[in-house]
C-alpha cells in the first residue's frame, strides 16, 4: 500500500510539474510576443581607428538583441587604421539579404569616390541605416568639410570633437516615435561631435542635443558647447538614424543608449512598435566580454595609427583632441 501510495504521489508530482510547465510556457508566450517575430537581419560593419570595436560589437549585438529579435552578421576589420576599406563593400550588391546596416566603421581617410559610392548604393537602393559615432567621420572625399556624398547620407556635417567630458542630453523632438519614453541623461566622459553647419542638413530632423561644459586651457574660462547628437535623415527616401554619442564602452553598454539605438534601428525599418521593441534597464556587462588578445596589436598600432593621426591633425576626430 505504501509503495502504491508512493507511486501515486510520484505520478501526481510529475503530472503537476508537467501542468506547471505547460501553463508557464503558455504565460510566457502570451507575455513575450517578440519570441514569435521573425528576427531582423542586421549587418554590423565595424572597425577602424581609435575605438574598442572588439568589445563594442559584442555590446551592440547583446544590447540590441535583448530589446528586439535580431540576427547579427558582423564585419570587423581594420582596427587602428583610418584608411581601411572594409572588404564587404567591394562586392556588388553587398547588402543583399540584410534588413538594415549599422555603420560603426571609422575610416576617415578613405576618399576613393567609387568605393564610397558602392557603400552608398545600398542606401540608394532603399536599405535603411543606423550610423554610430565615428561612422559620421568616415569617407572624407572631395568637397570635405562642406559637401560630400557621406554627409548627404548621414544628414549632418561634423569634422571633430572637443575633450572628453560628460554630455548632458536634451530631447528636442518630443513628438518623434524614437524619443517616446526615452529619458534625458548625462553621459560619462564622452566626445561631443561638432556640427560645422550649425545643425542638421535640410533632409534631416534633430532628435536630441548634447551640452558639454569645457574649460579653456589658456584662460581657464568655462564655456558651454551645444550640438545636435541624434537625428534622423531622409536619404533619397531611405530612413537613416544617427547618433554621434558612443565613444566609450560604458556609454555604448548603457541601457538608455541601447534603448535609443534600438528604437532608432526599428524606426528605420518601420517596425518601432510594442510588438518589436522591449525596453530594458539592463546595461551590458562590459567586463564579462572576453576579447582574444591580438599578438600583433602593438606592432599594428605603432605602424598604423601614426600616419592616421598625422592625416587628421587639422581636422581632429576619432579620439584625438
Ligand atoms: Zn570616438
């Protein structure tokens, strides 16, 4: 009898467990509809001068994937160089199969107009884009710093930045779907990119401005500098979201930044809604990201950074003051 009872109890427990699992799964499915959504195919192109792209690519992948279903393809090349031409862009129709491209590459010294036009061909063909931080300083072809094909694409002319100081962010377009529910915050030490034309291009709409208080090294006087740091652009009918914020890993890993970038990305593909976007207050844990040390990293930076810095002496960017 005892044995029978015990068997019965085990069966009941197993059944109860199964029932719990079934109902739990049902609840999870109801409250997380994003799991049934087809993931966005995201192409992240990264690498080049002056940033920790080995970690930042992981931060972006983890942070964006935690907020919307996304499948990342990452092209990471050219670290410590300002003149690297990412190999994928040499291909015809390099954008085929992707829903959106994140330009996080930093190649200020690439001026080859045929190469640049092949990068832009994707967006002329209607592929939406997100442009981050040094992505704005890419491709300084003839006409720089006034009119270049890259500035026409990004929607804002910028040539450099001041010292690393906190940036206080203020939303200027409270009606934009991208800024809905977004907080205004002050970053850690960051680079405030200049706006050489005083703001965005006619095709662009400012979303967020950033203010730094900087001290003049000679006179010790403090002054406020304010520029547009996030905006959208209509590039020949293609949606582009851009932000100049994001030099340091801890800024990129900040939940508020990742919410903003994910909202911008979803807006660019026409999917910024509750079904696709789940806000998160979780920062990405930068220390948990393991990066393989490159044995020739020192040699590469000694031989490659110097010419780049030299080229950028008159128009500082990418980590230089
Ligand atoms: Zn930077």
